[in-house]
C-alpha cells in the first residue's frame, strides 16, 4: 500500500510540475513588451540628463531580476555621478514638471514620500494594450543590489527558482489579493524572500547555497562591500559557483511548491520567528522585534512586527512591516487553503486553476 501511495504521489508531482511550467510560460512578458520598456527607459534617461547630465537611469525590481510577469510595473532608479547633486525631493519636483511638459505620461510626483518618487503611467493604446506603469526613484543603491542578489539566486537554478517564484507571484496577486502592502498584505519582494529563505534554510538538502555567507575568493575591503553602513557583499560569480557547487536536492518544482505551502501554513513560527535569507530562522526577541504589550494602539511595533522578514542588506528593516493582523490572517489562510487543495491531489491543471481562482 505504501508503495502504491508513493507511486501515486510521483505521478501527481510529475503532472503538476509540467502544469506549473506551462502555466508560468504563458505569463512571461513578450519580447515586444521588454523592448517597449527598454525604449521607455532610454527616453526617460535622455530627458533626465537635461536636468542632470551625469545621471544614469537603471532598472531594478522584477524587470531586472528575472521574476517579471507580463505587464508588471517598471521600477527605475536614477543615479547621479556628481558631487553636487540636488536632493531627491527637488529632483522629483523638477523631473515631474519636465515630464509633464515633454511627454504623454500621466505624471504624479511624490516629493515628500518616505522614499521620494515620480509615478508615471501611460493609458492603454492599440500599440500598448495594457499601458505601462513606472516609478522613478533616486540613489536607491540598496535596491539595485538586492535586485542583483535575487537575480543571482534565480540564475543558480533557473527552472525551479523562477517557476516557483513566478507561480507564487501570480497566485498572490491576480488571484488571491494578498499582494498589496498598502492593504496590509505582503509585497512581491516579500514573497520572493520567503521562497529563497525556504530553499536555503528549510529544505534539506538545500536547493540554494547562502550567497551572503560564502567565503570571498580574494580579500575585500570594507568600502567595496558597504553601502550606507550596510554590508552588501555576496558571492556573485555564478559561473564559477556552478562549476563548484551543485545542489544534491532533487525535488521537483511540484514537490517544492507543496512543501512551501505546508511549511508556511503549519511550521513557520510566526509569533516568534524572523525569516532571514542571510541568517536562517532568527528570533524576534534577538532583533528587538517582539510583540510589545505596551504602546499606542496604532502603528506600534506590535502592528509592525506581526510577520517578520529580514531584508538581506538592511538587516534592521522588516520587509513585512506593512502586514497587519488581518493581513497575516488572510495570508496564512491562503497558505492553508493551497496546502489543502494540493493534498487532495486533484488533476494538476484543475488544481492550478482552483488555486488561482479569483
Ligand atoms: P512586481 O512584479 O512589481 O510585483 P517586483 O519584483 O518588482 O514585483 P516589488 O515591486 O515588490 O517587486 O519591489 C520592487 C523592488 O523594490 C524590489 C526591491 O529591490 C525593492 N523593494 C520593494 N519593497 C521593498 C521593501 N519593503 N524593502 C526593501 N526593498 C524593497
Ligand atoms: Mg515592481
């Protein structure tokens, strides 16, 4: 009976893995979409250079880390290579005016936000049926580095890592509405960190190595590895890594997805634990992120630290700080629902449809 059970599971896992690949492939951006986005980036860079000749406009987030879905927004970061530069909020105001005058974008400058940005969008048109949405920020070097870190993880095991991440993004976004930090749930960035944490620190043997804890090939200086006091070093020679390291974990994508949902619905210690891709499972207590009983009712650390995910570089920053009590309840509920659906081993295609039902 046990053997029959195992073989049934194998059959389900093979079928589900195939269904996951097929599902994800049709959601990838087209060549055309990527070309349009690159054109937009170049156009914006040209315009910004009329204000700051020494500036560069770089992509980060999903357009740059390999986890992009069709029609995802564009995250752009402007770096200015001169010593006397305007403040980010002045840049936002000036650039906002310029883009308003010179382009067809809908422009919304937010010079006083915690991170000042210019929000841009283009309404749908025949050539761009879904329009475009784009945020431009300034000097956000940590975001460029964390984008590169996630990209390196994606490159180590493209098939398994990208399929898992892309599926979870669609699942959390389009279908289950648990991907909106403004409404108390988790950002895409947060979900990607949950996947990587799971693949490095939960799976045994691990699917991914810990790039931030590997010994460097040659001595490196403090200033080469730190941005604003944060250690941003990680092993980034992925070609070499592939020659020297191979995961002995042979789980299929489907096995990993099933385990992922099981782990986050049953095993992760939400009340006391912090998921850290750099350091493994940490304690809220040791980071000063515990649920305090005192404090005002709103916006206190109790609300901020319901769910704790440590940023890979800004280690005093909780990436999940926007998640509210209700949001976490909703997210955990969805993990449990997914786990339950997959445990019944329905037909794979139907299972994915059911998981992502709106
Ligand atoms: P989408 O395709 O836009 O859903 P994404 O990968 O672009 O996914 P986000 O839009 O959530 O992810 O984030 C874009 C980048 O912004 C990722 C990261 O470099 C930075 N970022 C976002 N949220 C945070 C955060 N809470 N802390 C630090 N960096 C963040
Ligand atoms: Mg984005």
